[in-house]
C-alpha cells in the first residue's frame, strides 16, 4: 500500500509545482499564528506606542499583509493566487513580554492559502524585530504554525493548541 | 538622561527609514538561526531525501538565499543593501525531529545585515513547511533569532545560546 | 443611521484588506486620467520625438502598463487581480504645454480596477518626468483622477469633467 | 552651439539608461511634494483617524517609503540606488480639504534621487485614494513636483513655490 | 482582405496589452524547449553533480519555475496569469556536451501560457550559465522555441522538430 | 594540483552565493549577444514597424533594460548590483530574417555583470517573441552568449565570433 507522497517532487526527485489545473476552485481559508518574545523594556515601548499611535504593530501588520500577496514570489513551488482577504492581528501578553500574531487568508481558488497566512505571520514578526532591534537584539520569533485550514478536498484541519 | 530610542519613528511617531547617509561603509556580517520541528515520518523523509538528492533542503536553501536579497522589499523600513554573501545551512537533529537552519549574510555597507540573515532563515523554514505540508500540517517554526552581528559602530553582538 | 465606512479598517482601527471572498466575479472597467505640465522647450522636444520615433511617450506608456500589473505590490491593501486589459494613451495640448494621459484597465474579478488605472497614469507621468528631467526640473504632475468605473454592485461612476 | 539633450536616448533614438559609471559617488538629496484634494467628509474622517490612530496616513506613509525603494523597478530607465534615507510627511490643510505630502530621499551615489522622492509622493497619494475610495471617488491627486535637489555636478535646484 | 495583425499595437502604433476580458477561461498548456551548449569539462562536472547531488540542474530548475511565475513582470505586454502548474526538466546529451531544457506550463485562463514556458526555459538556461561561468565563459544558449500549445480558440500548435 | 571549482557550491555540495565581501570594487563591463530567427512575413512587419514607429524593438529594448535591473531577483545565486549603465541594441539581418540583439551592462562593483547583459538579451528576445507570436509561433531564440567581459581580477575575456 502506497504512503502519501511529498508531492513537490516528481518521479526522479526533481522539484516541481504540483499540478492543480484539474481541480475545481473553491472557497479556502487558512489561519496561522506565531509569536515574538521581546525584552521587558521593549515590551513596554511597543505597548506604549500601541496605546499612543499603534506604530510598531501597524507597520508589522501592513508588512504581513503585503508579504502575503508576494508568497508565490518567495516560496519556490507555491502557486500564485488572487487572494480575496488577508488580515493580521496582534495580542499582547504582558506576563511573557510576548506579541502574539494571527493571520487569516482567504481565496476562491484551486489550492489552499496556508503558506500565505504563514508568510504574513513570519514577515509581521520579522518587522517587529526590525523596528525594535536598535534597543533589543535578543528577541525570538517562534511558535509559527498553522491553526486552521478550510476548503478543498482535504476538508478542515484544526490544530489543537 | 535619555534612553535609547526606537529609531524607526520620528518625533511625531511617524514611521521612517533611519537616515544612514552620513555613516561610513564598513564590512558587516550577521548570523541568524531558527528551527522547524516536524513529525517523525516527515523527519525520516527529509533525511532520506537529503541523503539521496538533498531536495527539500536544497529548495529551502535557495529560497532563503533569494529571500535575503529581497529583504528590503519585504521589511518596510529596511535599507536596500548590495549583499556580498549569503549562505544557508541545515543540520538535522534526529532526537527532536528538528531541522536547524543557520544563515550568514555579509555586506560592505552603511547598515547591518541582521534582517537579511533572519529573513533567509524564516523563508527557508517556510519553504520546508511548504514542501512537507501535504504529509504534515503540524510542523512548527521557532527559535528564529540573531546569533551574531559584527561591524559598524555598535561592535560585536553575540547571543548566548 | 450608520454612515458608509472607511472599509480598510477593522473595528479597532487596524488596517486590513477588505474581504471580497463572497463576491461574484463580474466584468469591471475603470478609466483614469492625469496630466504633466512641461516647459515649452520640453514640450517641443516631446512632440518632435513623437513625430519622429515616439519615444518619451512610448516608454511612458509601457511603464504605465507594467506598473498597472504591479498595483497590488505597491498599494498595501489592494487585492491582486488578473488584469485582462490595460491601455495607456496620450494627447498633447500645445497651448498649455501639457501631456494628457488616459488609462483604461479591465478585469473579470471580485473588485474594481480603479487603482490599476490610477497607478498606470501616475507611473506613466513619473516616467515622462524622468525622461525629460535633464532639461526641465520644473514639470508638474496633476489632475490624476478617476474618470469612470463600471461593474460590480455599486454600478457606474462617471466623473463630470 | 549644441543644446542640452534628452539624455535617455541614444543617437538613433533608442531609449537607454544614461551611463553614470565614470561619475564619482556623492551625497545626494531630493525633496518632492504633492497633494490629494478630498471631499469635506473624507477630510474629516482622515483627520479624525489621524488624531485617533493615524491610520490612513500611516499606511500611505509606509506605501510611499516602500515604493521609493522600488523606483528602479517602476521607472524603466532609472538606475538602481542603495537609498540611505526616505521619509514621507503629511500636513492637513483644512480650508481646502487637502492632504499635502512631502518626501525626502537621500543616497550616496552616482545619480540623483529625484525619482525616488517623486515616486514616494505619488504612491503615498495613490494609497490615500485607495483607502478612502469607498466613500469618495472624486478625490484628485496633483501638484506632484520636485521641490529641491542637492548633490552631484549640477548643484542645487530649488523650486520657487 | 485583411491580414492577421500584430495585436500588441493599437491603430496609432502604440503598444498595448491585448484585451482578453470577453474571452472564456479554458484549460491551456504550453511546452517550450531550449539548450545550453557547454564545454566538455563543464559537461563532465554538471553530469557528476547531477549524479551526486544534482545541483546545477536543481538550482536551474527552481530558477525556471520561479521565473515562470514572474513572466508578467518581465514581458511588458503579458497578462498576469494564476499558473496552475509549471515544470522544468533536463536531459543531458553527451555527444554534444549539451543540456536540453523542457518546460511545461498550465493554467485555466483567458490567454495562453507560451511566454511562461519560454521564460522558464530561458531563465533555467541563464542559471546554468551563471553557475558554471567561473569555469566556462564560452557556453551558448540556443534553440529556445515553443514546442506545443493547447487550449483556447486557436487550437493546438505543434512544432515539427 | 587542484582544478578551478564550480564556486557556487560549498564543500558539501550546497548551493551558495559566492562571498565577494573582501574584493575591491572596480569598473566592470560585459557585452552579450543573441538572436531571434523569425519568419519572412514577421521579419517584414518588424522592419516596417521599426521604420515607422520602431515599436516591437522599442518595447523589447525596454524589457531588456528593465530585466537587467532584476537579474539578482531571477538568477538565484547572483549578487545584487547597482548597475550604472545598461543598453540594448538591435540589428536586422534581412537574408536570415534575423533580429540580432546586443546588450552592454556596466557597474562599479565587486563582481561582474555578465548575467545582467545576458538577461537583458534573453528578455529582449522573449519580448520580440511575445509581440509577434500572434502571427508566428515558429520563431527561435538562439546564440545567446557572452561576447566580452572587462574588469576584476580575471581580466578581459573576448569571445572569438
């Protein structure tokens, strides 16, 4: 009995974009999440900013949204997709000095939008790093993961925690 | 006594690219690292591939290198830099089913290349995710962090662990 | 009674791409216009060129068309759209030393193509500036505006003048 | 006596990128400006936003900065330049319901950065349009012009008004 | 009787993107091919590599696939298309020291994907050149041509040889 | 005695961007050439156009120049370079119905510009194909090769024929 394949490779091991021509377009949605752990002082400043003018997070949000649109440029075997929605949201977790990032991407298309949501989270996190690195080089980006995926033949995927 | 500032904001809180015109170019180098935790089955396949044809990791490596070159396109307030070197390397940690990624970027320029190295690691990790997601949606990307930074006025930064 | 909203913001004021997933695709068309005011000498040269080899305007036309295709890369919250047509046209108004630019964009899609047409006009105008700036730094770009928009639920918009 | 040439054309009228290889790099700076005329209701909302969370203008500012970095991708014969600084600022002119945009770009390089500053202004203006177009299609972008240019052999250019 | 037109020009000779709005989307497929002639020593090394780790060709394959996705960014009057499949394959012809490249592109869309397949071949070939140029500057890229095209009103095109 | 290496690979066969950090910048220049063989009817039309309005070749010229600026985006292991000059020229060879393309690229930098010149030629050729393909699918692109290279330690390379 055959096992599921790493579909990005052809018979001889060459990388390839999976052929989705014959698939029917359907509504697809993916949610990804991730976090940035920052120092206490950096945390305070991001929070103050976001109370005042919301900036670090506003810049990171836009960077994430724009990056989602360029996913197929960045990830070699991703299909280009006409995204119909991308959002990026933040929550601040004071006890851990942590910025939580959550992104949702949607499309009516032939393949899923997991990579778009994950790319949005990653680039939003990198942007938080970039904007705070003058005061804190020790920040860590982590827990970048797919939370939920809907649409297409494989049905719903939901991560536990 | 004034505290160090979030230099990406002007007096009135507007985002801005830090002005580095007056700085002298110098040799700069940054090393970043990160990891992808995969399932045991996925781990086995990545390993097999890399023994045979090296593919998942070869594709991820190229994606990381190419993304480093586009850092200024992705991170809103990053300066464009004529990178003189980017490398991406992997090590496989069997007991944790973990792929460790390490990137080094270099430039002779007026600002550092931390974001280039971190972007290379992040996009390499996303590419590992993309290439294995047909068999494993539960992978997690984490520990993305700056390991070392040299050059420029602020001197050497070295992360402990 | 609620007033129409700035739909690019969510409840808490965060920027977002408007979710158009549920919309039906329809044929959409937008026409934008704009002008470049140049000095008399520059005007003469553009005209001569266009009689001889049509160059300044040919280059500007291509720049406008290519920029329309990259609108979603430039405008943070624009949806990517598979444009089915873009054209850029010029008329020369001798008495004002003015180059008038008109662009039409079309798509079968879920959102309108106003930004594509406006981006084509703006980048065509910037290209005229670039190509003539060695002899005339005083050129002014203006009157960049939406002339007409068709398709989608909101129906036809037609600017008066 | 020969007149100054449209340097973007070769002898036979073919478009070309001007050869600046032999020039010495020097510090260069350009300031551009432009305006968006909006309806009174739109004006009020932009103002409210900018008092509360600054959003339309924050998004437009980032779009302008990011576009400046991609000038050479958009304007066919522009040289790629490693920008060392870009800023975009706004002032609100209540009596005219006008948003004034001002951008400054800097580089140490072989050619000037006028196009980078003008591109930043144009794309910031287009972004204002994009973000308000759901409530106001009649906005007009205009007065896009070079205000000042320094550095390089041709010396200082300063626009009067 | 009128002859077929160079459809990329309007009545007055201005370049334009052909308007395909009214066309129905259909499944389309194109196959292109091309070759790189290399020196005997270079040929030996590419072959050895591909037996060991497949690298020159793996890198070239990815470059070709990624370039296919950017065709509309490169070819001024190409329509942007949401590619559903791209593959790039190589065969090595020992007697001529020749690397043969073959690419297939597919889409469900309103225009054909010839340019995508041809762009994939060309950029894969350029990448072979880039990766071997330290040891061989005399390589030649040639025979880049459309082999087959299906879908759309014009029916099947098949090249003889 | 060791033989020259394929420098794009590290010890373990992983692809990498060659480290040029320690090199001194110098003036560099590369000339590449290539050809498009077209049908007699297509040849006549290109010629007529170029006598009248020069269009196919003007569009191809711009596409080539713009592509040269994006070489590092297309070729995975190419260094980004601040090009100081790119030109693309054509000559028409009536007896073979052939369009000859020649590109020169220049930079003051740490690595050569062969890939930029070759990319300009290739994309100009692809653009000729794109613009004529409605009337001629049998065109062939070939003889894409480096003609000359100057600057840097390795000195002058000149192709014979």
